[in-house]
């Protein structure tokens, strides 16, 4: 099945470059692009792409607000949005994750990571640029730790193992291999975690773990 992608960025060279890279993949097709957040929201609602690549800084409606409108907690049928940024220390990316983004990566991440991020989002997983993860999320760990009390006793030991693995960026297949369980068992644990913690996706699970300082 072809993954249908919408590219939203105010720079024509970036949109063109992303289109060239993604259209070269056999299972991905760029169906539209947008030069501002307002157009991105309109086109995404109209076309319902499998994945939207969303720049942060755009005219009319910025990428943070556009992401929230497409994937935020108030959206009945959220779309999958991957936020793309130029800055690996941009605090707006963290806000985008809380606003519903499925993941984020840097614009200079390279073709392989770009394609991987689209495929991951389309399959319900998340791709986070490795160079961003610690520098961005760890910054918020201490403040979040002070206001978050954790959820002792709510998760089973194996569910906690899965949460930590997700926070470290492991795929379902890698988690199954690490824990020596079946892929279906991993999916069952993830569904249970999301239900207990009232989280919608893997990205929110990872943020939850970081907020509570579970990764050290």
C-alpha cells in the first residue's frame, strides 16, 4: 500500500527536496504540498494523507498550531503529523509532541531518516532524530519531575519494560526481541499502557516516561 504524504514548509526548495526524496521511495507518494500552515490544515483535512510533514515556522498559521488542529487532543479523528525543524534545541518541538505530533526530525537528517520517519508514522510508530532526543527532552525532565508524581503500581513490570523501550526509540519488533516475547504480546502491552495512562500513541508514552525521569 502506498503511503500518501503531505509536505508543509514555507521554503520551496525544502518542499521540492522532500518531494524528490519521498517520491523516489517505491511505497511513498507526495500527494500535495503547502507553503503555510493554513493551507496545510485545509489540505490535510480535505485529502486525509497518511502522514503530514510539518515545518514549525510558517506564515498564517505556524506549524505548532497546525499540528494541534490536525492531531491534538481535541481532534476526533487525528492525523499523523511528523514535525520537521532546523534547530536541534528548539523547544517548540517539545510543544509539538504534546500537541499530538507523531515524531520529529531535523531537516538535515538525510534521505534515509526522512523516509524512515514517514514509514514509522504511517505504521503507528515514531521516528525521533537521535541527536535531538536527549538534548531536547532531557531539558524538561527536572521541571516535569517536580510536577509529575508518577503512577506507582498502575503498570505491571512487563508494561514498564515496554514503556522504557518505547522511550528509548525501540520498534515493536526490537522490543519483542529484547524481551523475548511475541510481537502480538508487545502490542497488547502497548494497548494496555495507553488505556491505563490515557495516552494516544507511542510518542505520548515516550514523553510520559521522560517527564517522570524514568530514563535517568
